[in-house]
C-alpha cells in the first residue's frame, strides 16, 4: 500500500535472502476502504517510496548475499487492477470479488466489512499477474495472514506464504503507515494497546488458560489508561476507543473460552485514537494536525506449551 517504513523493508530483506529475484508491489487498493473510510487521506508517497527502494536495492547488492536484489517495482494503475468495472466498496457491490468467509467477517471484518474482500481480491490479482514462488506478509496484520493462507490453499495457488515478525518503534508501537498521523500526545497514549496485550500474554505465561483470566488483565490496562485520559483536560489528554481485544484460535480466528495448550492462540486488538479535542502551542502534531482518527492494531501469538 506504499508509504513505506522499516516494516516493509524488513519484508524485502527477508525475500532477498530466500529468492534470486524480488518483486515489490505498491498499490493503494480502493476496494479495501469502506465508503466512508480514509482512502482520500491515506498517505500516497510513491516518489519517496521509490527512493527508499533504490537505497535498499543498493544495500542488497553491496551485501553480496546469495539472494537477489529488487528486480522490479510493480506500481499499477487502478485501470490495470480493475480493467472492466471501476472498483466498488459498497455492499454487496458490483464487480469480481474474492470472499473468504467466515474469516473475513471476524475481528477487523466486523468494523470494516469490505476490508478483507478488498484484500483477498487485490492479492489474487497480484498473485496472478506476478506469479510469485513466495509472498511475504508482516505478522502485525495477523488476520490478513490467516486469510491469505486460506485463500492460497482453497484456490490451489502455487505460492508459499512467509510471515515476517512485526517491526516496532523503540517504545514497542507496531510500525504502520498510519503512524504518521499521530502527534506526540496521541503517540504516547497509543502504546496502550501493546501494553494491554503484553499484560494478557503475561497471564498466559503464568499458567492462566481461561479467556476471562487472560483478557481481564488486558482490559484492566486499557480501562485504566482510558480513565486517566478522560480525567485530563482537553489540552493534555488523548482519548481513544477500544474496538476489540480478542483471544482466538490461530487457524480459524474464532474466539476461544479456554486455550488448548497444544494449539496455542492469538491475542489481538484494535483501538481508534480519536482526534484531539484541543491543542497546545508548541506541541508536535502528526500529519493532518491530529484531526484524523487513527486505527491501531496489534497482536501477540501465544505459542503452544507442554503444560
């Protein structure tokens, strides 16, 4: 989707280690944005992205590894990707779509009902055009990785999926193209999602297996932070809404009541950082002056254990 950051570059580095040639696709896909979502404001920085890729390509060549450099960047037009009809983000919509149910209706799909229809459709198109032996996705978008794996299996696509660990900022915030909209105040509060998931992970590592015991700690962190922000003045606080905190099966993403230790689980969540109610002189703002709502997602894989 462009607006490249270190998380994207890590995918390319992984690909370069395992392949003779690396192809990068950049395309802001309109069908994964809902009718009233932030397509118009989504950062589109192709010139900057190309500069980053040229620099990385030079690094890969200088490293002299057995893998390959960036062979090409595929940055298609919308007419190329949707040749017969204009892209449609409505429901049920008009056009040719790939739908993966019920996976696409869970978690992110509950709040963004067309999102994974758009993701699956554009990935199918890209896979058909490029015909890659391997494709690389980041762990941050865990639901996306599960859906892409399911699509490749169900449609007998001849490609392997590689999942690369989430790249994070120094404070633990998952890297995202949308982070540019977070000024210092919202950025400082936005780490609450990571903190909440880490608290739930700690409960699992201490031997807790029931949903209530694990998620209670996550909600405690989120609720305390929310109360703290509500008690602050408009010039000091940064309000947010929790969309969901999930404890789900790693294959189906269905919610679980008790974790099967031999199977593990996925902890995930989403929050929306709300626009600031008021700003202070000298405050560092994000792109758009902290007036754009920012959706943050993150997850932790609870690995299988022997207990």
